[in-house]
C-alpha cells in the first residue's frame, strides 16, 4: 500500500525506511508506524492515524523467542495493523534498523540490549564534576562509534567547573577530530545554543550517559517545558537518576529527542573495530607507523604505539584502557566462533 510520507516525516520517516517498506511484502491493511514509548503493558506508536496504543502479535512474539525477529523497542519503525476506532494497533513486524546503539545486557553472557534504534545523533552527556571519568567516556565512545550514529559529547554543569574550557579540551583529545565537544550549563543556559543545529530536520537525537549527569534537565531546557522528572542534586554535585523508560519526544525545532535511563554497566559486544577507531583516534593514527599491519602493540618490534608510550605522547592509563577494550571485544568474538577443530583462523585486522 502507498505511504503518506508527509505525515510520517516529523517522526523521522525518510528514504531508507521508504525503500525498506517498498521492498517487503506488505500484507493488505498493514502500514508503517514508529514506536515512541514503551511501558510494561505495551507500546505507544505514531502512524498516520496519530498516536495509538499497541501490542505485538503472537506470531511475532514466537519469532522473537526463537531469535527470528528483533524485539520492538522505542525508535523502531514497525509494520502494524491499525484499529484507529479503538485507539489501538497490533505490531506485525519490525522494519530493518538504519542505526543501532546496543550493549551487552547487564549481568548476562553475550546478550544484546538495545539502547537506541534508528537515531541520527547520540549526545554523550557527562558532568563537569569530580565524577568525570575519561575511561568511561572512552567506553561510551566505542559503543557510539559502532552504532552508525554521529557522536556529540555534551559536558553539563559547566557552572560548577573552575575551568570548563580546559576540561573540554581534555575530553576532545579522547575522540576523533570530527567529534564535537560542547560545554553547557543547565542552570544558566550557557552553551546550549550550540546544540540547536543538531536538533532540526526531523533528526532523532538520543541522550546517553551515567545516572545523575543532567540528561533530564537538559531535555527540559531543549524542549522549553518541564516534561522530564528531575531529581534533586546530592552533596557530591550529582543529580539523582529519574529516567526509568525510553520515550521519543517531538521538539519544537522539528527534531526528536530520545532519553535513556542511566547505565551502570557498559559491556561491549563483538565487532567493535569502528568504535575503537572513534574512541582512540590517536592510537589508530599512530599504529599506521608500526612495522606490522597486524601489530597488537605489546611486544612486537618497531611498534609505533609502544614508542609513543615510552616518549610520553601516550599515557599509561590511555594505552591500558585501549588494550582492555580490544581484549574485551576479542573475547566476545572468540566466544561466538565454532569450537575447534572446525574453527578456522581468521585473518588479522588492523586496529
């Protein structure tokens, strides 16, 4: 069936989803919709009929259990059977995702947890307090680098920092040159005008970060309304975590915001090469001068990375963080390979 693209564009419908919709064998009566909220009892989605409450079919539920389909989540475009007279719909299928931000589920062996689906930009939010942790930022940047979305670092609570510009420069040194880093204050509004160019043109922006860094307050500022619940600030300058579910919020600028609960664990999945390149652009650039293209930067001769560590260009903490994430990703990849002797040695990749 034909799709009223103009009605769906404010929620991020574009050429990619139009092509995937046309390529699938849609059943009579099906139409596309985007999931904008998820609650324990089901979903809320937007379609040409407006907002509808929705559940999934038994067939899709079985396919999810069998690993034959993705579980629907906020940000997904789905095929639905709409029942507008009842204010409801049934989700028949999940459309292919254009981008996917995912981590290892907390406490579970190699199980994927989707953090954000079909987002264009990810705001990595951290506070300019003593809780600012470069190693944790590297891990976040690795996750975002693998997602297909564009990373933007947003450093909140600039009003609490004695030298926010120096802190911004230190954080900027952790990522690729084209990863923007902004300092903002949710109290004074300082720096938030620099975020406006990311928020229009029907783009979806997800906010991720640890609990209490000011994501909900920032969202309220960008929305121009007290939409998100905000927790009180503790004595250690960290806010209390308030976001408990994901929800897509339509911005007056013409884009969408996706808030996410704070993450205590940031386990990596396999295939993190692009993410590591984003988070460790300096090491990636230095490694091009190593003698061996498959250098692991440990004991190999003429290793440019080791030389950079010895002459002080790389700190021990930075190099150790890189090695730790490389080893973690390698363990995930190895665990998914077939057991010996059927496993074949894969060609080494440049890191």
